[in-house]
């Protein structure tokens, strides 16, 4: 069940995390995102920059690239949301407004994430 | 979620500016900038799924001067945030709190970020 909750957190379909959980998740995702984004930088330098759509599609048709870019997006957005939550808690009083902003950020993450997943599935069809 | 009596962080204007808090605020600010990078990354992938016209539209959009400047800022933000992130993780395991260690690690992170970003753009522009 703990694993299931972990997966739900990663995909943004779990309640907002309590402080200690948040702290741990932020560090864990930091390490994951570190490796994934440096992989992406490597790919941008040696393959992606300046490529047209055909080349990019060819690149993404490699399952390893597709999996890693998928994980990069998922974990970056998750790590980003955790970071934004800290900023919001620091500078916006704990009122309804704070809750609303956090909810909006969660909504934006879910929207981007599902769109990316749909796009990646579509490219596989 | 936060309780209603949760205190706010002191606002930026009250700090006496020194190396440590400047780097800390830069970490937060670069992280904030990178959130937009994450949004762009997602939109890029979505545009690939949408096909030719969307992808070309995104390329045109990316060619705008303001967006190019954003990418420049994003690259510095990325290398700074990723390197300073290691520094933060070292603190989390209790290392590097001495004043001289803070200064040295801070210096390494800032020069490293500038160096990495410059190398990145030299590679991208084909000058290296």
C-alpha cells in the first residue's frame, strides 16, 4: 500500500504531503531529477538541438529515450511542485488563498502530465 | 496542510546581504525559473504528438528574442540549481557547515554553473 501511495504522489493524485514527507520527497526527487536532466542536457547537445520533427520522432521512437523523457517530465514537474509549495508556504499566509494557489499548481501539473502521456501514447500508435 | 497560525518567512528586504543568503535566494529563484522550463519541456513533447504545424509553431515561438533570452537564463538556472542542489544535499547529511567550507563550496558552485552554461552554449552554437 505504501508503494501505491508513492506512485500516487508521483502522478499527483494523492493529498498534499505533510512537512516531513514533503522534505523526504523533495530530496529523493532531487536526486532522480539530477540524473535525468543531465541525461536530457546530453541528449540536447548531441542529438536534439536543431533537429526537425522527423529526427525528433525517430529519437523518441527509441523506447529507452521515450521512457527516460517520460520520467524526466514526471519527476521534474513533481519536484517543481514540491519546490513551489515551499515558496508559497513561506510568503503567502496560510489562508484560503494559499490553498487555492496550491490547488491551481496541482491542476496545472496534472494537465501537463496527462497531455504528455497522451502525446507519448499517440506517438506509439 | 499548513495550519492557520503558521508564520511567514521574513521577507527578502530584511536580510543583511551576504554570500550565504544570496546563494540561497538564487537557489530558490533558479528553481522557480526551472518550473517554467518544466512547462516548456511538457509543451515541447505535446507539440511532437500534435504533429508538424504545432511543432513548427513552437519553433517559431522559440525563435523570439525574449524566449531565447529565457533559454539563456534557464541554462544558467539549471546548472546553478543542479550544482547548488548537491551542496544542499551535503548539508542534509550534515557536511560542509564551516564558514570556510561554505565559501569554498559556494565559489565552486557559482563558477561551475557559469562554466557549464558557457560550455553548453558553445556546444549548441557549434563553436566547440
